C-alpha cells in the first residue's frame, strides 16, 4: 500500500490523533531540511506532535497555523497542523498531497537525489529514470513503516 493510501485510511478513524501522529512521524524525516529554510518549521511540527500527545490545546494549534501558512519550506509540518484545525473539506486533499509528495521531497534532499539533480536536471524528469524511481519507492516504504508503527502504538 502506498503512503498516500495508508494515511487516507486513517482519516475515517475516530481518533484523529492517530493520523496526526503518523503524519508527524513522516514529516520529522524532512524536518532537518525544513529547519534550514526556516527554523519555525520545528515549532510547527512540535505543536502538532504536542496536540497528538494531548499536551497542546487547539487554540495553540490555530495560532501556529496562522503563522505557518507563510513559512517557507514548511509544507509537510504545516500539513500536520492543517489536518488538526484546517477546513474539513480540505483535509483529504491535504493528506493526499502530503502522501504523494513527501517521498520524492525526501529523496531529492538526500545525497542520491542531489547527485541525480546535478546531472539530470528538472524534477519533472525523475519519473523517466528507473533508478531514481526505485530509490523513491524505497523511501516510501520506510515512511509506510513509520505509519504502521504510529498506528500500532
């Protein structure tokens, strides 16, 4: 099962905190890169994690989301917060985009992704490169394992 499908399957659960914990576990893998762009990305993710742990009130999450929407490099941490307090109508789309894009973003930030980008060019070409696709699939498998661990407690 792909990351996107695993995360979407958690949307219908009674415990929304389960979805947020799973997404945060995945987003934490991208956090070192996001923090380089804007250190506030760590605060965004930590707020979502605190809410999922029951130690941060919704009002704090709403405050962080207001600032997060304008934070550079924070798509994945921000999505973790958006699924908590964002519009219900956008929640599934947010989760799907997160699940589709995170594996590629993590791979592009890796040394292998950087080497590939330096010689191959535009990201749009990655889908035509079997070796790159295999590496992205491996990253996605690791993320799926994180979701399973978050779900299983």
